[in-house]
C-alpha cells in the first residue's frame, strides 16, 4: 500500500485549516470520501480535491507535497501514524499531537508543536514563535514527546512547557524557555534576551554562553553524570544531537528564575 | 399588523391567570383587547402550548468592564465555543462569558426578553451601556453601584443629612442611566484599599470610620425616599465565608423594615457546623425571608461545570483567588470608585463545598414560600452561565430528577443537606412569577412581564413537556415587542430592545460639591461623567424607556 499523498495544485490566497487530514480521522475512508472533505479557507470551504491531487491509500502514512506556509493545523491532535510534509507548513503544526510522527522538510510557522502531548516532530528548516508553547491564555504548553528543529527557532520557545524535550540545532529567539514549569530545551546555537523568563523548574541546556537576567544565580561548575545518559537518548536521532562529539558532561550551572520559584536550571557547556 | 395567538394555555400571574386557555391579540407591538371585527393578518394556533410573557433576568452580568476582563483572561472560553454567523445572526463565541451578540441570541432562544446588569459602576456606566447596546433582542438596564465610592463615604464621615445623600443618589441614577441602586460589600471594596481584608456588618472602615450597616441604612432610605421602585439591591458582607449566615440575618434585621433585595443569597447562607465547618444556613435564611415581607432575594444558584466569577467585590474575590481554576485571576481598583475581581471557577459535584453550595441554593428556592419575593438566577456567570436556566428549572419542578442529581454529589454534602426531605415542586405558575411577573414588579417595569392588554408584546410559547429542561431550553415561539424573533429555539429575526431607566428628582445644587470633587480627584470632568439620552439612542437602534417612580 502506498502512502496517501496530497499534492497541492494551487496556492489559495487565504489560509487553509488542514486539521481534518490526520491519520485517525481518515482511517477506513474511501478515496472518494477523502476527496470530498471540506477544508475551511478564510470564509470559504474548499473540497480536498479542489486543492490537492490525491493518490495512494495508506491513511496511516500521509505525505503532503508542494506544501506552503498557509497550510495551518497540519497534524492537529494526530493520534498515531505518520505525516510527512514536503515544503513549508503554516501555523499550529502538530498542535496537541497525541502520538505518531510528523516530519517536515521546510519551515514551520507560529505555534509548531504547541500543547503537544506525545510523539515526535522533526522540522528540517526554521520555525516561528511559540515552538512547543501554550495557546494564548492557557497555562500548559507541550506536555510530552520530542521536537527536533534543525534550523532556527523563533521567540518564546517552550512557553509554559510542562514536560518533554525540545532540541534546536540552530539559534533560539528571545524569551527561550519562558514560564517553563518543567521539561528540557537544548539549544546548540545562540539564544536571545530574557532566557528562561519566569521559569519555575526545568532545564535549559546550552552550547554557547547566554545573556542571563540578574534573577539567575551562578551555582558554579559541575560534572553531571546524567548528561551522558541524556545524550545517549538522542543517539538514534537523525541530528547533530546524536553525534558523540556534541556531547559533554561539564557545565556551568545557573539557577532561576529567582523572580519565580527559582528551581529551574540553565546548564552551559564549558 | 394584527397577530392572533389562538387557544394557548396562558400563565400570566400579573393578571392572576394560571393556565387558562385564552386568545392573545398583538397590534403595534403591544397586547391589545380582542378587536371587534378586524381579521388578524397572521394567526398562530397554540392549542396545547404554554404561553408566558418573555422572561426577565433581574440579575445577570452582561455589561461593564469586568466582562471584558473575563473575556481577555479566558481566551479558551471563547476558543472552545465558536458560533458561526448565519444570514440573520452575527458570529461570536463564548460559554461562560459570551460575546454581546451571542448573549442576546442565547437569551432569546431560551425565551428571555430582558436582562439587567447589576453592577453598573458610575464611572464605567458609559462603557456598560455601549456594551449592552450591542446585545440584540433583549431589553436591558442596570443598577448603579454605590456604597464603596469615596464621595459617599466622605459624605457619611462628614455626617451630611439624608436629604443631601438622596440628591447624590438620585443624581447618580440619572447620570448613569440606571433603574436602581446596587451595593456590593458595603464599604468593603473601599476598606480593601486601606488594607482591611474583611469587613463585618458593624466593623468600621479604618479610614472613614463608617460601617456597612450605616451605608445600607442611608442608601435604603435614599432609594425609598426618592421613589425608586427597585429596592436597594444588596450584595452583602462576607460573601462565601462560612458562618456568613449570621451576617445576612443581621443585615435583614438591621435594615429596619426598609425594602431591600438581597442578591445571590446562596453565597451568603453558610453555617459552620459539621466536620468540615461548613454547613447550610438556608433554612434560617428562608425563615427570615418568609417573616420579613420587606425582603426580596435572588438565589445565585451554582451549577457544576466551568465558569468565571466576575464581581465588584474585590475584597472577597482576592480572598477566593486561591480557588481559581484555571489558575489565573485579576483583582483591580476602578478609579477609587469601586473595584473588580475576576476569578475563574470550576464547580465540581465531587467537591464537598461546591456540592453543598449547590444544595444550599436549591434548599433556598424550595423553603421560601412566596415566589413573588424570590428570583431565579445563577448570578450569571458567577454560579453558572445563564444557559443553565432550563436545567435549574427542571431541578425546581421535578423532585425525582432533583433527588437523582442529589444522589450523585459528594456523599458528605448529601448528609449535610435536607434537600432529599423537601417535597416541594415548583408549578408553571410559580416559575412564571419568579421569571416574569415578579421580576417586572420588583424592578418596577411598567407594561412588561404581563399578558393583559396594554403590555408590550414580549411573549414566549413553549410546548408542554414533562422534561422541563427540554421544554424551557427550546421555546416554539418568542415575540419581542410583537415581532417574532425565535422559532423552535432558533433566532429567525433580530431587533433591538430598549434601555429601562428611572429619573428621580434631585436638587441641582448637588452638582456644586460634586464638580469640585471631580475637578480635584477624578479622571473625568463632571460634564463627561453624565450620560445623555442621545448617547444611547443616536445610533438609531437604542432607545430609553423611563419608568414611573413610586408615590
């Protein structure tokens, strides 16, 4: 059985809500039913076959080709199966994902992986603000799973992060790890201003020294035995994080945000 | 256009009609006597249907800044309940604190044709009227909030005479385009700003040296003397505090026979008995209400689920912020005039306190004898969103349903309530009194809340159904001012209601002292503070109805 493939024919002017096209909702559907699904685009509804050429039949293995930055909510609440995006994705990629795997070859927009529960999200390009964050007003961001970004991430990475891991090979914007409750964010590149703003607990793991707020306390240098174990967990990833040369166990440790609980930590490679 | 509603079973307590088959004629928006020969342009066959006047919610938070704070605080409340536009209705959203348009549609779809905002802050009254001006179909009005305002407290400290206070109260009602006076935690909102975290009925404000009892007395006297029909609308001291039943009983005694409306009394009816030091005071409160004919109450029933509490009582909201669910809240001062607290709540049937609150509200409904003096409210959105009313009506009208629900709540709470032993079931006539005729009488609405000739044609038609929840959540027809606006529980046409007000007289010299005060202390000038009729009517859809004064 070949993967169910949606190849974008036209680029609509308005954004498209792709949330109906996830594995668990398409299970047991005929190709004609799938072609007839209506997708909200601005104030109009468009049939799937107006936007896409549809081929293949394996609904648990979806490929979206020619994708571009106005296709929002790809893989929303995905519960098992895999989605591969060739091109860019719009906002809310993998929002609330429950399990399964989403990979994208291009860039993702705002709120990628927001409030994700479990599963694996891999973004080959860059990603917008609020990666793995919480929707406005909500108190909990990503609760589990793993996000890997090979490019750069925008601001507010892991806002209100509750659990799970975010790995960024490139740079992260301002307010990385803001309001984190727990969880882990690792950034190989540079980080912006207000790192860990109002974080309560959790770990920020950095390869480069950050600009830290005065509300973080220097706790000295440490050799941490858990770090080799953490890196070992990344060994199977298709990523620089899997490279044993990237691993380290000697860090400068900072605790904060002292304006909040202060039980979070920023670990910087030395 | 002449409309005839034929053969419906009419419940019109205002005219003493309880379930008689009658024809109703509508002409020019009002109910008229049967015309001698004219043939109706449109006739509705209502045989077997229940006909009541449009329901009136006499206490519902539908306008004013706190609503917008709640909306801003809870975007998820809106995200989870989107409402698409139709060719008749505008789009909107919201469950606990819906958008203005959705508020109007949802009320109308339950057969309501009027709602009254109980906490119109004088300094924010303009915004509240503008917001209510965006609520379609419903008539609206507001009770203007006094009692924690700096100016009144200064007057009391300076021992100004009752006449001066009457002038200030009447001037405020006119300036804010209100229909009554509301007091929230009398003096307590102000005392909070002087770092007092509780204020009992006879406790003095540490700065002004004024007690809540004095504030209630002068304001209740003022309301009576300037001739406003709606009695002083009181949100008492110690909201939500175990043992506050005694405060409420003292408040009833302390008012000395003056007319007084105690609002959301469920939150003020708590004892301190039992293992958890929290018990029902409903029986004692109901006894006091039954005995004191000057007292009217509305219940403020809680119903289980997610909602948000929005109140002017910043003192008590601050104390309750620990219970915020989800955990985010706002308490603020409003221009030294009053306060505001917004705390989201999720009432749970397996939580002892919430479960007992639920039972206390129902006990109150069932133990107060006179339906003309008790009103059906959830203090929307504080106890539950107004969309829960049909469910609440079923709880009141259906004993076995009530007992089934009772059996599901926290077991310790079941032991602490007498609810299971109360056999009373509300009749349709009693529901019509509580939600129509009684409410119109309480607020002092002329030509509303009744179905006799001369009344405005606000009419709701239901299909009789033993399941009262289904019956009341989906009326067959709703007419507003003679126009058909709802069919089968869906809005089919929309229009604009009026704003109900009163205009009590005052001595114009009252503005002299006020002008100096405004110039020195406040953010706006006296001239801008006063709302003109045109501000409500100039958009072509709002209108003002002035109701007569008493005596």
